[in-house]
C-alpha cells in the first residue's frame, strides 16, 4: 500500500522471424516497460545494433499524419471518451481503413483545400476594399490617374487643403479619417508640392492598381465576398456532416493507426542482428506469468524469456503506483511534486486522506462546501481529459470535507447553523449586533499544533524506514538514528514545555514533584531526549544542527490551517454584515421603490462577495494544504525522482480487438 508496484526485469530474445508476433503480444498486454537499447551503453551486446522499423512503418506513418491533419481540422480530440457499445471491431476497421478511409480523406482534403482557397480570396477582396476605401468618393475612373509622364499624382490625407503657388489640379473629400486629397502637379514642381504638403501633415496613400470608379469596384468586391461566404457556408455544412457522421470512425482509425505505428517503430528500441533480437524491460511481477504465457502462445514457444536477477542489472525499476481506487486521483498531485523512487515509501494514500482534511479545516463551511461540490460534479461531467477528471474528484473530496467540518464548526456562508460548534467556534464578533465569546483561537491553535507534531513525527518515522530500505552500511545506521534524533528533539521540547507550563488540550506535568535541581522527572526526561537527539543528528551530519530551530517553525507552520480558515470566516461575515446589515435591513424598515433597488444591490453584493470568497477559500484551502504536504511533511522523508512506468501499448478506447 505504501510501496510501489513490485517489478521484475525481463529479457526477451528470439530470431527476427518472431519479432513481429512478440511486438504484437507485448503491445496487446500493455504491461512491458521497454528499456531502450543504447549501442554505446556499458551493457552493449557485442555485435548488436539498434533495430530498424518494420516494413509497414513508413506507409502507416504517412496515413496517420494525414488522418491527424483531418481530425485536427475537425477539432476532434484524441482524449475524448465514447461509450463502450460504440467501439469498432478492429478487423472491420482495417477494412474501412483500406477501402473507405482514403475516399473519405480525399473528400475531406478537397473540401478543406477549397475552404482554404476561398478564405484566401475573401482576405484578398477585403484588402482591395481597404485599399480603395480612401478613394470611395472619387467620381471618376482612377485608372486615369496613372500613366502621366509630365505630371505627378500625390494622394493622401491632410490636416487642411494646402496653399499651393504652382499650377495644379486638386480633388478633395471629407472622410472619417480626415481630409483626403488627390493632387496633380507638373513633374518639375513635385518637390515643391511635397514640401507644401508636409506643412499640412500629409499622410500618403498608395494609388490602387484598379480600373473603374472606386465605389463601383468596392461594390463589386463586396458582392464577391458575399458569394464566397455563401460557398464557404456550404463547405462548412458538408464538413460538419462528415464530422458528425464519422466522428467515432476518425477516433477509432486514429487509435488503430497509432498502435500500428508504435508497433512498427518498436524495433528502434531493440538490440538486433541480422538474424536475432533482444529486448529488455520491466513487468509488474503480478503480470509476469500472464506475459510469459502470452508470448509462448503467440510464438509457439520459440522465444526465450528470462527473469533477470537483482545483481544482473544496475538500473532502478520504473515506478508504478499501487493505491486503492479512492487514492488514485491524488497520484496527480504526487506527480506534480515528483514520482516516488521504486525503493521509496509512497505517501499517496496518506496525502489522499490528509489533503481533504486540511482543506475542510481551512474552508469548513457547509455553504461553500456545497457550492464546490456542485462545481466538482459539473466539472467531472464536462471535462474529458483524465487529469481534469482527477482534479474534479480531488475537489469533490475537499468539498465533502468542507461540508463535514462546516457541520462541526456550525457555519453556513458565515452564518451560524442552529446548533453550537461541535469542534471549536470560529465565529467572529463582526457587526453591530455581534456578541458571544468570539472564536476559540486557543483551542484552534492547539489543534493545529497537534496536527503539525503528529504529521512531522510521522514524516520522520517514514524517513527512518526510507533510509533503512535505501542506504547501506554505517550510513544507514547514522541516517536512521538522525531521523530518530529529530523525533527525540521535537518530543523532548514538548515534554520540557509540558513540565513547565500548563496548557489546554495538552498533557500537564507541572504538578510532578522535583527530582533534582528543581526539575521533575518529565523535565529531566525531555532534556535528556533533546541532548541524545542532537547527538544522533550530529553523528550523521554536524551541519544539520543549524536546522534545529526549524523544528518549531515547521510545527508552527500548521497554524496556517487556523489563520487562513479564520480569514475566510471573517470575509464571509463582513460580506453578510455589509450586504444585509448595512444595505438590505435598513430598507426593509421603510419600504419604497428606491429601497427595492437598493435591496437588489445588496443582494448582488451578497452573491458576488460570497462567490469571490468561495474562490479565495478554494485556492487558499488547496494551496495551503499542498504546501504543508510538500514543504513540512515531504521534506522529512521524501525525495522522489522515480521514473514513470510506461508500458508498451495502450488502453483501447475506441477499438475492440
């Protein structure tokens, strides 16, 4: 439960004639993690080289690339799910791929190509219209403005009509962008004209390469655009028909071709000669016999399958989680931090339990928990990706915990429920009508400290186990004792405090009689634990002594469970006070039309305020809970860095073998 799936190293060797059936069987079983063969590796097989893809690899790859282009243009996602009863039989699908898919691809590609051309034409017409737009008020054929040898034509916008001292012809028009002019001057006076135009902030406009009256040409192009858009709608309609009709078929073909390509390229991971091949990898020990039987059946017993002994390899096995179903979504949070090493304790199960509890302690409110529960259920229905669904389940577990702790804290959107808090009160004295004893901060803080002490102690115990499993020789003893030393220092400090001060919800040893030097037995025991603990820590690494103050800071870090939670309660109560106490209630005392509007505004403030507080509470609850796991808990025992177990094959979602 706290250890990854047990793995066995397997070597498979056979003649090349058996390569294809072995690949197909390995892919079908989807349990064999291949260790890629490296020619320059220290374990290089003499005379062996990296293999070459199977003959069908190139053609299948080209087919897959064409299909991916089509599915991408249709917006079909490979991670979509379809009901099991809509799976396509593999044998029938291969016939479809051979006979129908090429025609379907050709039709789709023709439509997509035509769509691309029409889109380009529409963009071209739009550019022409934009080029003509400054000239739209010109009442003559603009081709008459080209072809002069003795005259220059200057077009553009000006702030005002220039005062020209030379012979010229000028056309002006008012536009939204400013005053537009077309100026014709003798060629030898062009420089003087340009200087005069600069004085009136001239912005040149290129003369379009068009023939005819501009407004008529613009109308022509607008008509062409409408025609092309009509054609485009017809093409889109046909494409949508193809997408709707063949959606499942595209997904099934994509899955089948992807599998064919992966199998065809598998020899690139093998060690081969002209007549034989060798492949090594890892198999979950629980599936080893099934794998051997499958290969034996597929090849008629013509393949050598060997279970490697631990001293015959140096690589660490890949890590595959081994958790109960309810803890599997939390594996995503573990992978965000780092997957555990094969020899390391896997804390996923603990995190799957502790994370929702911390989330609930921080956001312990029935109302907020119910909102997040509805949100998580909706997300689980909408999201298609596996990670998205896992995240929704994690949020669901956290929201259920929020509801549970909301009942214990007697909170509903900042209001008190009809019963007194079962655990500790978090109600603040906010508002003119506030009263009562306020939050039980002392009790809440003691609870947080106890949580911190217990989780940090558990982390150190896990650290002792990890070092005992992973280290060797004298270092193993020192590392185990060092973790024990950290535990002794922590609890030694606690015993010393308990023997000196009386604190609620904690053991009280202040009444014990002194034994020596005014100290009672608990104080002497606590100080002894501290001294012995420090000695164990120094034996492993003297530099670790500088980290001793972190014992208390890490424990006190758990106070964030209370601090962040109380801030959420305070925001909720402030929102209620502003919206109800200051805005709505005064209007109810003397109803009026204006008062009704103000009441609506108060309702909006109430809803928006609680929506924002829900978001803040969700982020605060999740981030702070994760921080306590990643920083305070994991640093005591967990390193991570394990390789992900990636078996050769895939889980068939659309194809039925």
